[in-house]
């Protein structure tokens, strides 16, 4: 019975489409004067044409460069040069409605001795996450500078303890989160639509302090050796991360204090730069142990080490421009590498293949 009913409905749908198309053809012939339509036929054809014609989608206005490329000019902070850039990923360009770059960053120095780098990655699924990452990086920088000055960090002779730093940094992140909440109320938009990750790295004369919620990475170079500064939340859980807007964000808040003096360079990146600038997967040294990954149900180890091949080339290129007096070209060359995947005129497949937004903040000597 069900079979015959389905057959009847399919036949009816076919006849309806056939009659509709015949009516449209008849209307076109009438328009050319080949046939004449009765008054009731004109009304029917008009209705059918309206129902069968697919309206063209309104073409979206192209995004401005300010929406797709957030470039911070080169600055000189004592012995360090610093710059940052966040660029729109290819996946955001391919959609019917182009999406702005959802990454953002900020950086600065206090008394030319304490250097701050911040990166945020807005969630791809959140409508206003590009505003969230922009506001988070801006406010966290303001609060951090204010905190450093009020507590006279320049006079400190050592790093704060891990416990003290945790208390200080989580307070800074809470204040930043409150700013996001206020913004959502002022603009009458959902708080969750602002969701973003957030990384803070501070370099002092006595070492590094870091704080993080979500993914993204950071590292430094000291005497030709590279080491990481943070452990991203996503490292051992594929495709998952944590955002500052989540109610339980503080349960996943991570901090660290590392006594390292006079590094040659340090950097903070969003996860769009992970695959080509950090060693993650690969053979595990006998002295290292893998981490059990519940997603794949097998041991998986993330090395979380900056890839020297990338950073030596990238930082080396920037140093050449400084030494030749072409500092005005630095952000342009950096953009060509990070955004387009072109290094010294040659394509870099690992960068070109990346679809996500990409951000890097770099301090180098």
C-alpha cells in the first residue's frame, strides 16, 4: 500500500512540475505574440512563475581590509623589536557570507623592561567573536599594564611565585571577562556570541609569566634552542577548546612562571599557526611518554615544541630587514609569509594549506 501511495505522489509531483513548465513556456510564447492567453490563464501563469522562479541571493558587500587583516606596526622596545598580525583564514573567504578575521592581538612594554604579548582567537561558530577577541586583547593589555605599574614590578628582584602569579593573573582575566559581559549587555547581544580564547605572556628581566584559557601556543628562543611557554587546552583533546565566556572557564585556566633571562626572541600564536610552526606529532623519544587520548582511544603525544626550521627562517628574515635598514618592510614581508605562504618568493605548502585565521606576535633582537 505504501509503495502505491508513494508512486502516486511522485507521479502527481511530476505532473505538477510538467504543467507548471508548460504554462511558463506558453507565457513566453504569448510574450512573443505567437499565442494568445485567456485572462484566467494569465493569472495562473503569473502565480506559477512566481512560485517556480528561484530568487538570486543578494551579493554580500566585500569585507574591508581592516576586517580581514589586523596589522600592528613594528615598534622598538629597548633591545627588542616587536610587531603583530592577525589575518583572515581561507575558510572565512570561501563562505557565501564572508567572515571577518576572528583572531586579534595586542602588545606593549612597560618602562622598556617588561614586555607583554597577548593573542585571542574568536570561536568560528560565534557570530560576534571577532568583537570578543578584539575587546579581550585590548582590555587585558590595559589591565596588565595598570597592574604592573601599580605593583611596581620594575623594582622587583625576582618573579612572583606560581601561586601568587595564579592569583594575580586570574584576577586580570576575570576583569577582562566582566568587560565582555558589559559589552554584551550594552549591545544587547548574547554573551556566548563573544566567545574567544586568550593567552597572556609577560617577559620580565627575571623570566616569563604566562596565563591562558583555550588553545594557541607560545615559545621563546635562547642560545639557538627553542622551548614552549604554554600548553594549549586542545593538545590532548582533538577539535576541542575552552573559551573565556564559558561558566567553568576558571577550571581550565593555566599559568606558569619560568626563570629565563635575556631570551633572543619570544612569540605567541593562535592555533592557525600550529601545524607549520610547532612540532606536535611524530616519534616519541624513549625518555618521553605519550598521553592517552580518549578521542582516538590510543596513545598520542604532542611535543608542543617550536619548530626551529620555521622560526629560524622567519626571525632571520626579520633580522635581515632590520640590519639592512628596511624596517618599514617587516610587516609586509611577515604578512606575505603568514597570510600568503610565500617565503622569499617560494610557496610554503604547510602555510598555504592552512584554512584557519592566523596570528603571531613576535619580539626579537
